[in-house]
C-alpha cells in the first residue's frame, strides 16, 4: 500500500511538472507561429500587393497566430471602423508578453505599406527570432528546475509518510 501511494505521488509530481512546462510553452508556440505568419504577411503585402482585409480573410486564417492576432484584428477592423493602427494596437495588446511589445511598432506603418513596412516586418522577425532563441534556452532550464523541484517535493513527502 505504501509503495502504491509512493508511485501515485511520484506520478502526480511528474504530471504537475509536465503541466507547468506546457503552460510555459505558450509564448514559444505562439511566437513560432507568428514568425511564420509575418513572413507570409510580408510576402503578400510587398510582392503580391494583397489588400489587408483580403489577406486576413483568406490567407492568415489558421493556426495559433490566427486565433490570437489575425482573427481579432479582422473582427476589430470590421466592427469598430477605427483606424488601422489603433485596431492593430488593440489586437497585439492581448498577446503574451513580450510578443505584443515586439509587434506593436508595425501598427503605425500598416496604412502606408511599401518598403518601410517590409523593412519593419523583417526587423520584427529578427527580434522575434532572437526572443525565441533566448526563450527556448530559458524554458529548458526552467523545465529542468521545475521537474527537479516537483520530484524532490514528492520524495520528501514519501519519506515523511513512510
């Protein structure tokens, strides 16, 4: 019976560790999706000259980036009839930090489009790549520490109970 309790406790500690790791991965998953979406966005704006409403309705419709940024932006643009930079600001404000801060400078450049916007998108992609690289290293270290703490706590409880 004690062995079964110890195994259940260790399993719970492992599950808690995995849950914490998954929660911490949201900015990474979203950042990777937005990195890909920004490449598509830049291509369609600069090369194809696709209008933004059409781009939001037909091209950027799937994935985490669409759920967290592109769809809310499309809804704000269609419902509020507010300026494009303001709608962009409101849409990126809901992203996890620091993704919103990285994407915010694109808002004022959206109405003008052209080369300045393409250069800003490329610069944002570079900053986003740097963030993803640093965050991946930080998440790996954090994951190891969290796992160690969960298992150490479970072992301590097992020792106390036995």
